[in-house]
C-alpha cells in the first residue's frame, strides 16, 4: 500500500509539472486530490515555521450526561467535539474553487495534522468505533479546516456535599494542547464573529459564526440532576519547562432534584418519628407495648441512616442529610427516654428513697406487699392498681394529688404536644435554611 501511495503521488506531481497549466484540484480525481494533499501538507502545524500561532476554535455538543457518581466524584459525558482552523497551505489547492469540499475519513487522518488536545481532568476516555472510528476532517475553499470527533469521557468532578441532597455541583470539561504551547497553538471558544485572515496573511476572507460554543441536547434527561447554567472560560496552564499552554474550560452548574429523597428518605423518617409519639397515648402501665414501640423506632432510624450513608463517600464534614437523620434519631430516642422517666414516676410510691445499696438487693414478696399496702395502692390479680378502700378519704385525695402515677400521666400529656411542636420548629428551621440557600444559588 505504501508503494502504491508513493506511485500515485509521483504520478500526480508529474501531471502538475508537465501537463497542467492550473493548480486547480478539479483537474484531478478525488483520490488523486487526497493523495496530493497528504503528500504536500503532512503532520506539521499550519504555521509551525511562522512567527504567529494557529488559532483553533472549539465547540462542544453535549449528547448525554450518562452518570454522575458522588462516591468516585466523577461524571461521564458523551460529546461531539468540533474544531476548526485556517491553514494557508490549502489555499494553493482550493483557490478558485469556491464550492470544493474535501473529506478525509479516519483512515486518512493519520497523514494530516490535527490538534493534539487532551483533557486534564480525564479519568477514562475513548473514541466511538461503531462502525468505524467516529472522526472526520473536511477542507473547505479558502483554507478553512473542520475536524469532528465523537467521544465518551469520564471526568473528575470534585463535589462539596455539605448541602446534600440540596447541593449544587460545578463539573468541568477541560481541554488543553499537549505538545504545543501558546506560541504555536491558541485554543479559543467558537461563537465570536472574526475575519478569517486576521492573522493569516494571504488567506481569503472567511467569516465563521457559531452561535453557541457549548450546546446541550434538549433530549438529555438525568436521574437526579439538571443543568441550570453553563459557562466557558479561557486561560493558560503553565507547565514546568514547557511554557504556557492554552486551556479551555466548560463549566456545568448542576442542581440536584430532591423528589427521590423526599419519597425515599424524608417522608419515611417523618412517619417513623410520628410513630414514636403513639407511646404518649398508651397507658403508663403498658410497659411491653411502649418498650417495643420505642426500641423499634430507634432501630429503624439507625438502619435508615446507615442506608443513606452507604451510597455516599466517607467525607469528614457533616451533610444536610446527616443533620436530618441525627435529629430524627434524637426525637425517637427522646420518646423512649420519656417512657423510662414516666415509668419511674409511676413507681415512685413503691420506692421509698433511693440508695446505691438497694441496687444490689432483691426485696422479698412480703416486703413488696408491705410497700404496696403502705402506699395505699392495691394490685389485683390482673395487675391493675386501685386505691385501698380502708384508707381515710382525705388521705386518698391527698394521695391522688401527689401520686407518681398522676405525674407520669401529666408527663405523657405534656409530651403529646411538646414533641410535635419541637419537631415542627425543627422542620421549619431545617427546610428554610436549605431550601432558601438552594433557591438563591439557582437564581
């Protein structure tokens, strides 16, 4: 194949020297045209031997945001990258042919110079290969060159999860010239109207206008995020011993949709907290029921908090979801502690004072009966407490006023209102802080 290519080039050059009075490419077949250009242009930059740099205009067309991963802090995107520049070497062959368009497929691109761009924040990338490498170069009249390639990139995206799941992330696509510094290659975002021969003497005036330097497809749908803003930046990256290299950045401001988190996290945790309040409406003597309810809600909240954190990176700061889950756990744990306090108050009459010595003594059955009788409270076969009818009525009334059982009941009644009010205040403060910050960031 190499020998055939050399023979074709020699044949074409011989025709130019001996039998052709014009350098127009129309005098040759398309195969001869491409072979001639490959022979004459080569792999060197357009203005490599000149004292000015080649300006390469870039345009990104975002086909899809495939995934955004909080654990690995990266995102995957499919793009169509369009590059265009002016090459004075093509004017020799395209002058006088205003309608000429030469197309170089992926097999011929190895013989033509293309910008050697790379992505500094890239983790993984590949060019689509079905059915052949998705890249193409076109040469237009006047020396305008257009290069298009379809890529899938996995790029690093450092995330701040302090407001998760009310967070707003900024992810970037960075492009930089690898081999050539700003003296040879200058990258610019497309979209500004410029005369084509501004820094390329001898070129025909070519005016290019691309409306949007970064275009996002209307068909993009992401599971959790939506793009609210996009910005383009141009800067220089100084490399040690290699000078300043042109660097382009495309920023995407992503806002997380909280619909999934409302259904799967916030509403269930609210219901668990409300479920713990049922304990306040049960009888103080319903010990098994109240203990089971309190322990169940505490364990459920602990499990839900663990499930949430399992899908997130182990960061050292506190997230918004951590504040919510921890607060809900405090509420259900406080409901369990409230029952313990109410139970102690209900048994206050049977505990004549407290001492550490009694912690290790087991009272006898007769002592239990004596304590119950002395307190003016009898316990029937069903375990229900009733007042001793042999007591004096005035003592009975005083006992009712000072009974620990009444204090426990008062505590339950107070908690029926106190817990919902405190939880409502917490919700008001929590949602006001995070949703207002979220709306301010969007605006």
